[in-house]
C-alpha cells in the first residue's frame, strides 16, 4: 500500500499542466460559409441570392487558398515554444529577432545560444507552451480520489 502511495506522489510531482500546443490558423473559407448561411436565412424570399451564395461557397471550398505563415509574428520574445528546424525538434525560450534570424536559448540550458534563420523554421509545427485545462482536471480528480482512499484506509 505504501509503495503505491509513494508512486502516486512521485507521479504528481513529475506531471505538469502545461503542454505544447500548435495554434490552428483561422480558416477564412469556413467563416465565409457561416456568413453565407446567416445571410441566406435572413433573405428567405430571394431564392436567386441563395443559389448564388451556395455556388460561391462551393467554388471557394474546392480551391482553398493557403494562409501564409509569418514565423516572426508567431515567435514572440520571452515565451516558450517547441519548434521544428530541419527535422530536429527544439524546446526554446525566444530572446529576440535580429533581422531574419531568431536568437533563442534552450529551456534546459540558458547559457547556450541558438540562432536560426526564419526559412529554417517549420511554421506549421510551432507549438506554444500553454496551460491545459483537461490535464489539470485529471490531476485534481486523481488527487481527490487519492485523498479519499487515504482517509478511508486510515479509518478502516
């Protein structure tokens, strides 16, 4: 029983509520579809407008335009990120931008300085360190269950 209790305590100490999450870009095609549906609902009597808006939304969905990714805007100074550079993954803290080069240091080694050109960084795999509410909820529930089991075992 004590081994299991110590194992639970150690697992709580090693777990974190912060995870690296990739921001999903806003899809303008989906926004246009929602706006066209609202507009057609308001103008029920104009069937020609509805047919033309449906044709436009179908035409837009068949030819999605890729959204350009600006790496310099995504990587803000003094924040933690996980980036992919030339197939290798780095967990960094961004220091600053020097023209087209990113100056950063690894989270584990603040004395080491890393420099990357903005073209080397894969913009689609930039993940920012954020608070994860589901993980926090899981940790909270398991802590309450552990406390309940501990109290139950002491009373028995």
